[in-house]
């Protein structure tokens, strides 16, 4: 594979991961929640979630990484999203 082909492949993989994370994004109250699963060296995935709030210089983004390991990107994204939603509900005091 040529360097140009490797660059295109890496861009495609990064775009694919970004697109999947964006599809799994949701808003609860003032929080924007996005799943950010990451591939581990053994071909498994860890679940990560971004919980952002605010705008501009007053913005905050919490990123949490969870212990369970998953066999698929989708399973890790689903778990991360569920954890982020749970955190947001507890932060705003809703069930």
C-alpha cells in the first residue's frame, strides 16, 4: 500500500469513527452527549463518552472511559451513550 493509499485509508477510518460517534450523539438539558468508542490493540473496543456543555470560552467537555471491553464498536457506543445519559439525568435531577 502506497503512502497516499495509507493516508486515504486512515482518513476513511477516522471519518468512519467520527461519523458513528456523531450518529450516537444526543442532548439532555444543557448537556451534549456523544459516544466515542475506541479500538484497543486486541481488536476489541472500550467505551468512552463525551459530555459537553456551554459555549465558547465557557464550554466544558468531560470525557469518561469505562472499564468493560466490548467485541463491537456498536456495543461500546451503546454502553457509553447509556452511561452518559444516566450521568446527565442525575446531574439535572431528573429520573
